[in-house]
């Protein structure tokens, strides 16, 4: 090939290389603030855990973790919002048991559990079965006895259809062979208030939500829904002590991301969350909220959520639960 032709070709190749864009390297995660979407309004144990987590994660990741409360529709609003977010690790969801229950409960929940990648568990704790301070029910055995004599005559309030307190109540009826009349409220606060005032004879609510009224003497705690007595309420029997040894229902909080989030990002988040939860002040704060921190490697948590989802589908069908 003539020398001048070779020079022309080399010059053309150099020009082409210079004009072609070089793919930019993605900055290391995280390179900007992370948004933590919470399934409830501000206040309460879930929001408190979210703020503990945001503070700890922000320090470890070197970027702010901003809490966004999107309460409503039993958690559907928050889950549907995060399901549509970019799967880049910058939008995360903090939610509870309702996350696996709602797609089976609602005809149009707005999301599917498969739209998410499970990141890490955060905390768990029981519900409490409580009655007004002047109730004729002194123990859970008293409640069982009357409910068996007059099925359906005793009402109990919960935070809403498909809520952890509702599931706890339905499983309690099944285990004890009784039938109660479920009154669904829009949150635990109104149901607890009506129990305090005597508008309903029984309420099932998260331990953290009900214990202030129990400690003030306005409610009497009959039992917790954990398998054994709970550390923060050791004077309250476990429901399993009343002839239903297999009975247990726990409320959990967990962290999720959109399903196509990179594996490395998910694993990083899991490791950093576990590091935050291992801090003593975090564990002490969660204990004061009536719960305990939960730990799991990511793949173990993925398997746990798959199992919980299958269980939720069975429960909705077997208990014939219907959304309002």
C-alpha cells in the first residue's frame, strides 16, 4: 500500500476515535441522596425505625437518606410508588407484613411482590390482645369461654382488613375455635381509642401502639401474640399459654428495592443495614418501641419473603379475607 494512502487511513482512524464518545464510568454507589419511602404517615414505630435507619445508613454510605412518608391504602400507595421507581438503589421501601398480604387481598393493589427485591429485615414484634380496664374479661380464657358460648357476639377492632392485627385476630379465632366480630378501623389509633372508651370490647393492636394505654391503666393486656412472653412486657401472658401452643403472629418491618436493582447495590445495602442494626443504641431504641431487630443475609431474606408471600396468599384464601 502506498505510504501516502496509509497516512490518510491512519489520520481517518484517529479522527474517528477522537469523535466517538467514550462510555462514562458510573460513579460508585451511592453518588447522591437516597430516598427511603415509608408506608405509613409520620409517627409510630415504623416511622421511628425509618428515621433510625436513615441516620445510620446516611453516616455509613456518606450520602443523606431522606425519609418520605407515603401512608394510605394499607401500604399500597408506598409499594406502588417504589415499584415504578428506577431500579438504581436510590429509591427504597420500608414496609411491613401488609406488603405480602395486599396483592392477594386487593383486586388492584397497584403492585406485585415480584416487583421488588428484598434487601434486609429490620425489626419484628407481637401484637397485643387488650380490653378496657373495666372489662368483664380478666384473662384470655374468659374471652374464649364467652366466645364459645355465644359465637360472633364479641367484637374486636383492628387497624384494618389485612393489617397484621387483623391477621393476628383471624388466626387467633382459628386456633381457639371461636368466632369474633371483626371491626376494621383505619389504623391502630382509632381502634385503641374506641377500646379505651368502651365502644368496642376487645382490640388487637401492635404492642408499641397499645402499651401506653396499658401502662396508664386505660387498657388491660390479656395476651401478646408471640409464641412466648415478650421481653418488654413480661407480665403479659403469651396467647399460646391458653391451650393454643402453636399460635403465633408477629409483625415485621423490612427494606425493599425495585426488582432490577443491581446485585452489588442490594448486597451493599444489606451489609450496611445489618451494621446499623448491630449498634447498641439502635437495638435499645427498637426494644423501647416494643420490638427487636432482625438480621439476615440477603439471600436468606429473599427466601423468607417468598415463604411469607405464599403463606399470605393461603391465609387470605383460607380466612376468606376481603378488602373494604
